[in-house]
């Protein structure tokens, strides 16, 4: 059972660092994975990246529960661990939608992302995987991979793209 670790908030230098590639799957990495799972379950976001719990390593956890989701095109993804993820767009189509972030309390803003991506990563057993994702799940992956490069979504919000408190409440916009 992992620990629930306090989420680092924007302004913390670790959120601006480039993360390190994971070289081997050892007990330290397994513990980080468990901590990510426990912390995300506790906080209720759709995804979390290791730097958000103070770890500068390329590890991400995605957990999209489509039922509770405002995003219409959300594909259900349960506890997907991505180690050293890399993605590329498979078409040039982009779209804008609201994002939030566990590290940026209270704020939601529209960010343009690729609609469809091809994702390569190592899974929890350190096996190489490839997956095509589209819509909201592709958005979550792009958002979390930004964290591994020291980028927070705030930098990418389009002009006049920040949501009002009313909009956030109306659509129940959660953190990504
Ligand atoms: Ni985030």
C-alpha cells in the first residue's frame, strides 16, 4: 500500500524540472508507483505525474473514470502506469478543452491539444507498450507528459481561455 503524499503546488521548483529516465524497475520505482496510486485515489484527479509528489522521474499514472466525466469522449482507463512515456500525434487535428491540474488549485483553462496520438511507454512490469489514444485520454497523456518536461498547463491556456468559477461549478470541471 502506497502513501498519500502531499501534492506539490505550482511555484514549487520541482514542477519546472525535466524528469529523469527510469533505467531499471527496482523497489524504489515500485514504491513510487504505489505512492502515485494512493495519492491519486485520495485526490480524485484523472492523472498524476511523479514530480507532483516531489519525484523527478518519468513516471505517470492515468485513471479516467468516464462515468463521472464532463468530457464526452472520455475512454475509461483504469490505473495505467506509464514509465518513460513518449507520444507523437498521428494526425494534425487539434482541439481546445478545459483542463485543470492537481498542482494548480481552483483554476481551469482551455488548452489546445492533439486529438489523436500514438503513445509508447514501459508498463508496470517494464514491458514496452504502444497504444493509440484519442480525445480526452490523449489530452490527459499530453498534460501529464508536459509535467515530465517541467511544463504546467497554465503556460498553454489560450487567450480568454480561463474558466470562471460559475463555469467550473456548472460543468463540475475536475483536475486532470
Ligand atoms: Ni497536472
